[in-house]
C-alpha cells in the first residue's frame, strides 16, 4: 500500500478509536450503576466512570494510538492538531486536507458505532443537553455556560494541548515519553472543561457524534471547529517563534557524536 494512503488510513482508525473510546465511555459507562453492589446498608456503590473516568478514557485513546500509529501518521487524530503542527512548521500543508478528511470520517464511524451500541438498550434516547456525548454551549453546555465562555474555554484548552504536543515531541525532549505527556494532558483538559463544553478540542470528535444527535447540536458545531483550530494555530505560531531550536542549536546538535550522547546520559 502507498505510504501516503497508509497515513490516512492510520488517522481514520486512530480517530475512530478516540471517539469510540472517549465518547463511548461517556455514553455507555459514565453513569452506569448496579443495584446489587453496596458498600453498606442501603448504600449503593456507583460503578459509573463519572467525569474522571471519561477524562481518562479520552487520554488513554490518544496514548494507546500514539504508540500504535505514531510512527505511521504522527497520530494527530484531530484537525486542530494538524493545523497546529502545520503552524509550528512540523507538518506539510499538502497533507492538511487528506488528514482532516480521514479524521472526520473516522470520527463519524466512531459516532455511528457508539450510537448503534447505545441503541441496543431499550432505555436509550437522544435527549438531554448532551446526547451521545456531544459538545455544546448555552442549553447544550453541561453547566449551562454561555457561548463566549465556551468559545474562550475551547481556544485556551486547545492552545495548551498543542503546547504540550509541540513540547513533548520536540527533538530536545526525552524520547519515547511523548505519548504519556500528551495522553495525560488531554485527560487534564477534560477534567477542567467537561462541565463547560463537554470538552471538544477536536472538530472531528465533535462532528462524529453531533451528526447522530439532531439539528440543534449540528447547528452548534461551528464553534467546535473555529475555536479549537484558532487555539491550535496560536500555539503553533507561538511555539515556533519562541521555543523552536535556533539554527545554531540545530548545528550544534547535529555535530554531536554518539559518544557525546552516551556521556550526557551517564551524567544525567
């Protein structure tokens, strides 16, 4: 298979896993309880994942896929990440459109599978402020936050997510640990912002479930494209301008021998 096609397929599969794992945990397990599990007389033990569990689920999808397909496509899984890496001069503009198409298709496929599985429960319905783990503002914000607050939240959270990604994948950073930092970063972002927007920071994730949740949620999708991409672009430009290696640093690093690296590791 052509190398380019492999990258796009990897992005599709990775984004599918992110939506299935993250949104699936929110829809299927976040509030699941069992009447047979007790921690004391008349005290039920909640088996639901809650905010913490859903936050971890999103982080784990990125962490696992980073190790699984990072060497194939870079494991963006997110149009905002692709834009941010492009702005940071880490990604070619010619790949932007095919990456985004693959990510959105993967997100839609993930949303479809979550909807199909959830529909197997007779009590499931697309009601409430965030059916199918959708993102929203106003009446569709879990905490009832208005449009401006949700917009700022998504910009800042995506900005910080890209700063984490750009820093963790910098050649000067410890090698092999980037997926852990990125996965934990996404977990923290969800812990902060689930009550505000149900946490998007990812247009493909938002689109993938909104398409199955009705016209009101689809009408709010614009925010979850504009705000994350804006935050990602700002982070990419800032990191490249302030923190990227200078030409002198690059030349000095290229001049180092294997023995220099070995001695540096011993000193650490």
